[in-house]
């Protein structure tokens, strides 16, 4: 039902989807997929600061250890559109933002989007 509701908007392109899973999104929606990765120590500290405890903390840490989202993306989409980006420090986050903006600008030029 979610896919049906979003399909008309997303199939046209020009959208950014921020979600913590991807296996149910159709490949036709995406030209590129970025998976942000964080080392476990940094992730633990972030989750702790957000007040995560117990199972929720454990599930998030295990998901990162086993590269669950990265593998899900690789299994769901063409390998060449899936990109893994480190997201441990503010500098890496800034660099990621620059890479994504650069990619969007290049895509717009290539596809004749003003």
C-alpha cells in the first residue's frame, strides 16, 4: 500500500528517500543508493546519547556489525548504484553531503534538468 501511494511521485524522479531499510522499495525508483556506515564505538555512543537501551541498542549495533542495510541494498539494487559512505565524524558527514550534492548536480546536467 505504501509503494502504491508513493509510486506516482517517486517514479518521476528528483526525490530523496531517507529510510533505514530498502528491500521493499522498487529498483525503478532509484538512480543511486547511499548507505551511511558508522563504526560500532561511534554508533554505541550516538545511540546512548539518544537514550537507546536494551534490545533497541543491541539490534542497531548488530545491524551495523553484520552490514545488514548494506547487504540489503546490494541484494535489492544493481551493484553499481549502491555506494557505502563512512559517517563517523562531522568531517565525514560534511564530505558525504558534498558527494551527494555533487552527484545530484551531475545527474541534473546529464539528464537536462535545470
